[in-house]
């Protein structure tokens, strides 16, 4: 799970694509996130609008801009993903972000 600490805002940010991968077990979590982001935007969901992008190390070893969310934003996004893993993931996230 890729995370990054933002000194300016003093909070942890989590890679949304990594969260989607864990919760959905999708073979293409990037595509799942793009579709979910599109649907939430069309619904007027402000969570997507408020997401940030930070450079994080990608699978190829390069630093790439990655959509990230803080703990509060991620809780809202997780509600949009039907998954039996959602509750255990939320508990893990609270421990990491504490």
C-alpha cells in the first residue's frame, strides 16, 4: 500500500489505485478507479474533486503522479466500492494514520 506523509497538511495520503486493488481484486484497478471517478463526478460527489495527486513510486520504479486521498476522503470513497474487505481495511487505515 503506497502512502505519503504531507508535511504541509500534516496528514497521511493513500494511493487510491492501491486501495481499489485491495478492495476489488480487480485485474485493472486503474480502469476501475477511472470509471468510479467518472461516476462519482457525474453524481456531483465532492470527494473526487478534493482528491490530490502526489508523485509516488510506480511499479516500474519511476515517480509518477498518483491520485491520493486522506483518511476522511478515503472513508467516503470506500463506501462507493462494494467489498467484504471494506471494514477490515478501514480498521487497518485508522491504525496506520494514527
